[in-house]
């Protein structure tokens, strides 16, 4: 199994920046794609960004040009650099990873990001 722990969330004013981190442990050799999702109260969870083990990335249209996902395979950690934050970015952000052998998906506990006007 894989365990994921997010950190770096908090309160920031519109236009500010935050950097989220997600540290993986357990069967880390099995991890393929990692990503970030977010969920606002009363809404469905949505994909924000994904990154493959080789560094290929993809982003939701709403965050393109503002967010950057990266990973450090030596530290088993994925990051989300969030710049030019908007109030509509307010959500709980969840780290996710998939197992390349079993296709199991793993989720972190989530970290709150709040952007004030």
C-alpha cells in the first residue's frame, strides 16, 4: 500500500502564492502517475494537475499558466506551486497516486486552501 500526506495549505490573499507538498511512503516503487485534485463544499472533486514518473504533465484549463506540478522521485514527493491565486481556487486539495501494477488509487487526507478577496 501507499500512504500520502499533504502539507502547505493555508490562507492567502488573492494574487498570492502557495506551494503544496505530498510525501509518499509505503510501496513507493509501485507509484506511476501522481496528481492533485480539489473539492469545494457542495461540489464534486475535480482534477487539477497530473504528472507521470517521467515528468509529463497535464492541467485543468482553470489553472493553466498559474499552477505548476512537479515531483522529486528521490524524495518520493510531488509538489503543486500555485501562483496568482483566485478566490475560486478555494478548496480542499487532495494528493493522489496510482499503483502501476495493481491499478489501485491512493488518496491523501487533504489540505485546505483558502483565498480571500
